[in-house]
């Protein structure tokens, strides 16, 4: 499952116009947290990130889960960190960056508040109503649902490429640098 999960991340990243290039894909476990990983780094230094960049990042994060569902018709716990990261990005898009047409150019919540001793955002930390909280939740859910559907569509449409990446990972365990870039480029052009 790990090979297909990472192949999903790599495939979607390779096919999304605004995604950072894939530098390394591995199915060698890293400690307790990661059974494998796909490392992407920007081609150039970037000081600003656009909405399309963030939307492609969401698709990439959800692609491992999509690949698992497509190939094995079930989900595993392997996507836990991906889901957490995708949810945090979506929340930032809505609450910090004003990237929701529905909610507009407003910052929701107090960014300077420190979370400590397990304390999360409480009622007094919020500068918005319960109605707005529900709208924020709905917008986050909408972003994640759309990104998930797009990730699933990409892995379904490119199933043969997904299989080839996973097979290469099962054979070599790691794809990196020019080898990974060349293989993903070949796959894109097929």
C-alpha cells in the first residue's frame, strides 16, 4: 500500500501545473511517523504562494489516499498526516488569507494566540459568530472535497502511470533526483 500511496502523491504532483517538483520518493520508513514519503521542493525561492499553488498542494496531499482507495478499495491510516496538513492549509486559506469568495477578505481568529497545554481555540479567542464558524467549516470542507475529487480523477485517469511508479518503488525502494524527474517526465508524456 505504501508504494501506491507515495506513487499517488508523486503522480498528482507531476501532473499539477502549480505543484513543486518531486525530488525524491521513498518507501523506506522514517521513524514511527512515516512509512514512506514524497519530497517536493520549489524550483526557485518563493516568497508568496498563490491560491492555485495551494489548491495543487491540497490535491497532492490527498492523492496518496486517493491512490489507496482506487487500487485497494479501502483506506488505511497512512493518510492521517496528509489529512491534517491539508485541513490546516484549507483553514489558513479561509481564515488567514481571505481565499474564500463566500467569506471574503477577512481574517477569522486571532493569529497571535499561542496554543499551549493542549488548549485549542476557545470561544474568547474567536472574533466571529457560531454562524460564521459553521460557514468556515463548510468552506474548508468544500475545498477538501473538491481537491479530493480532482486527486481521485487524476489517479483514475492515469492508472497505468500510477502502477508504473509503484512498481518502480517496489523494485528500487527510492527514486530521487534526476532519476525521479526523468521517470516522472516519461510518465507524463505517455
